[in-house]
């Protein structure tokens, strides 16, 4: 590893890299899809994002415009800065370790999410307490048969799992501010 690869990117280098929306989109796409990606696929996905259409509705001109700019300009520049590994002959791109140097300059998710860990911890504590009080025949809880209370606790946990799954499936992630097209 050369010293250029070992040294973190300077703020100027990071801002130069992020100054173009297509380079930001490359980073976004590689981070969200992981692994190596074919340059053609990358160009198609970025063109679809730029034109706000599904990939199968892109024109060849829209696809070509993005491909050419990635191939000739953006991917070589990103590879030169060691933020991606670009195999020009093989036509593949992947994030390099140095891409992590950029993270401190990007926004983070400030939107609060539901505290599911706390939710399940609270359900566990309430359920265990209710079962204990029922087993000890405490007032009110002693009147509820233990199997009925056990089934009620299982139903509450099951409903929580279904609700959490439904929310995860229907969540739409906002496009990060880094993908804004300020340079046009």
C-alpha cells in the first residue's frame, strides 16, 4: 500500500470528490448494493435515478450519456483518489477501504426510529411480571388462568413482530441530500 493510500483523504479531496452528483451517486449505489458492480449496470441505475424513471424505460441516449461520463471521467478520478477499485478492462467497480474517509463529511440519519429493543424489553418485563403475579395468585392476576395469560403474552409479542415487519417492508428511504444536483 502506498503512502497516498494510507493517508486519509484531505477535506479538499473529499469535497472535490463529492462536488459532482454522479460521483455521489456512484458512492451511494455502491454503498447500498455492496460488492462489485458492472459499469453498465451502474450507469443504468444512475441514469434511472437521474431521470426518475425505471431502468427499463431509459432511452439508449440517457444510458449512454451516463456511461460515457462515468467511464471517461468520474470512475478514473475516483480510482485515482483510491475511493473505488475500478477494473477498466473487466468493467467492474467496487468501493475501496478509503471510501470510509468520506463518511464524516456526509449527513447522517437524524430521523428517530421506533425503539423496538426497548419495546420488546418492556413487553418481556411486563409479561414476566404478569406471569409471576398470576402464579403467586396475586389479586386480579390470580383470577386469570396461567394458560390464558401465557397465550395473551404470546399474541402481544406476535402482533408486535407483525407490526415491526410491516413497518420495515413499507418504509421508504429518502434519497440522501448528498445526491442533490447542485452542480447543474
